[in-house]
C-alpha cells in the first residue's frame, strides 16, 4: 500500500492554545487493529488546515485537521479498505 499526503491551508492562525497533554503531536491510529501502512506528517503545520491522506491501492481517504500547533497530528496509521468481490 502506498499512501499519498496533501496539506491544504485554510490561511488562518490558531485561536486556542495547544493541548499540553500532546506537546510532541498526536499519532493517529485508524487501523482498527488490522495490518496497516503508516505515514509521517510534517509537524506542526504553519497554520490551520487539513491533511488529505489517500491510499493508492484501495482509494481510501482520511482527512485530518490541523491548527498550526504542537498538538497537531504527526503521523497516521491506516488499514486498507477491503475491495468488493467481482
């Protein structure tokens, strides 16, 4: 599985302070305990926006919001979505 990432800026600065419980960012696990691929995200982003992460194999797409803060997502694990039988 190959994951592609794209970040889209919303051209806004954060208005709230970061969550002190996550000073090094958040590792997002969307694998639900299944075999997964992972991708590292640039952290923190420069401003509010979102990451779009797409699997080249199954076309699954996950969106992660960012706020340009230390508690932004820094990585993502995702399992492949099963393909329907033909």
